[in-house]
C-alpha cells in the first residue's frame, strides 16, 4: 500500500478511540508479557463502552475535543507537498463518455423501473453483466456514438476562448450533445 504525505497530520480520534487506546495501554502495563488479540480486545472494549455512564465517557470526550482543535490547527497550516497534482480547471471540457457509459445511461432507467428499490451497486453489477454478455457487433453502435461526440471541437473552443463556453455547465452541454446525436440517428 502506498504511503501518503508523511507531513500530513494524522486523522482525528474519537472519544471511543481514546477509550480503547487507554484500555490497551493499561492492559500492557499490567500484563506486559500477555499478547493482546485485537478482535477480542475490541469486542470487550465495545461492550464496556456501551455500559459506561456519560460522566465516565466525558473524560474521553474532552480528549477528543482537544485532539480535534489540535488537528484542525495542523490541517490549517498543512499545505499539500509541492509538485503535487495540478488542480483541474472546472471549465475545461470533459472527455467524451465511453460506449459502456452511453449503454449504462440508456439501460439504467430500465433496470431501476423493472426492479424497484434495487441498490446502486446491484444496478451497476447488472449493467456490467449485460455489457459483458454483448457481442462486439452489439457494442459497436454505443462505441461509434461515443467517438462521434465532439470532444476535439470542445477542446479547440476552450483553447481559443481561454475558457470553455460552459454557460450551461459541461455536464449539460454533454447531455445536450447526446440528445442532438439521437436526433441525427
């Protein structure tokens, strides 16, 4: 797993996290030779936390508040490392969608209407299966339509004007083009 910026402040800790950390430290001091099984320790800590009174938890709430103030101050002073990613111009034209994306935009409403209450993940899974079961010739109209979208023209307009003519916003411009393409077919 790739490491992030080592100078970036560590994340905020919750009251519960401080509680578990304190319990582990106490356990290590009392029983330095006994290894702690994380899953077992977490379960016991969770059960104990649920039965604690608000007064008992207040100490850990205070620790979390102090930590949040400290974290927010560090984040305010933290700037991403130099040479990091350039921010994308929000007015720059978006790349045209793939044939698969056009296929999804056509079939997603049909799947949702035929399966009320279906999760987004299940819709995506069904769309992926449907696309993968299509032959190359069945995919071709979607891929052709995707290549016909006028991305190059948008880039030229963007460069010539110094900005993208996005009065409607890039997403609306894209969908307007898809509708125009539909009318031409």
